C-alpha cells in the first residue's frame, strides 16, 4: 500500500501497448538515462525562439513488483519526470511533472503466446501533460518496436464495472453509485447524472447476483434494467436510449474516453486485472 498510495485519486489516461521487443527489467536505470537524453534533445528542438523558464528534467524508471496478478506477470514499470528550476537548482525541490506506468495483471493468456524476446506490459496509464506522454511514448515505440493506442471503455464494460464495484465491501463510508449518461442527437450536449445510495445499490445487486464471487452478463443486464426502470418510473426518461459514459463508485471511477481514478488500494489489482483484459482484447 505504501508503494502504490500515490496511484490513488489521480486521473489516469489509459493506453494499450503491444509487446515490447527485447525489454529487460534489469536495465531500468539505463532506460531512464537514455529516455532523459531523448527528452533533452526534443526539448532543444522546441526551445529555438522560445522563452520562459528553462527546466532541468530528471527521468526515473523503477519497478513496482507488487502490481502483479501472478508470478508469470512482468513487474509493473513506473516512469516519472520531475524538474527544478535551473536558476536555483541547489535550493529548489524537485517537482513531479508527469507519471506513467506499464503493467500486466493476470495477463497470462497473452504472455504465453508471445516469443521469448517480447515482454508483455499491455496496459499503460499516464498522468500529466499530453506532450510528455507523446514524447515518452515515442521513445518506447522507437526503442522497443511497440505501439501505443488510446484505450476506450465501452458502455457495456462500464455497466460491468458498476455491477462489480457495487458488490465490493469497503471499510469506510461508501460513496454513492453515480452513473452519467449522454443524451444523443441534441443540438447541445446534455448529460444525465443518476446517483444511487450505496446501500440501496448493494441491496439490489445482492438480490440479482445468484452465485457470490461470480458474475454473468445476465446479472449485469438485470441490475442495469432495474436501475433504468426505477429512473423511468420517477422521471419518465428511458436511459436505455442514452449512452452510459461514466461510472463512479467507492472503488474507482471510469470514463468511456479512457480515464480511470483508483480510490481503494485493496481493490487496485482487481481493477487493473479488468483493465489489462480490455487492453489485451484491443491488441488482439
């Protein structure tokens, strides 16, 4: 929990990554040095004619060995960019500019099917300016012959997340289950926020789920249909005609455009397992 606490309550942008060619977990320090040199070169290109304060960017690449679902999974890899003003380098504290991390949680299915020279870290999460994400992604793609793609989350997968996370137990006071729906075919964008008391949502899920520990598509459909029926009874609006775009619970919040926020450390690997599965399905 101490190692992964900084991953909580930040918005991460999701990407899927094809297997990395000749990547070695034993060379992370070398990769940090090489990536730092690449960023410095890119920064020099952009400084021609530019003003502002010049920043000294430091790159750290390290391992997060606890973020694995099985012994076959590669340890997660964390990349951090920090800076301090060059004018007062000795006295200033480093400021974290950007973070990104690769992980594979219970990705045995993909790992078993790729050649030895390839490393499977199919899920990449970034927090910070898109410009840094682009530079870091460009270096990894050139160095390890891999490909990054934004990872979207379908309304179907969001409904699964709503059901699964509603059924999870949390120590602290649970947050409401919040569902955001986008109404299509309107001149102006219109979203509907539907909030359900956590105990009510949990009671409904408990009546729907037949086998604890297992979830079926039918159960998820029944759960969502019950919520839709309740909403229609009160507001005469059919949510089935809209698009589910965001789910927020005490466990995590997820947006269809590929954003995730982790809220509970004890369920971190469970959420990452689902996201790894989505990333692998996009690669295939």
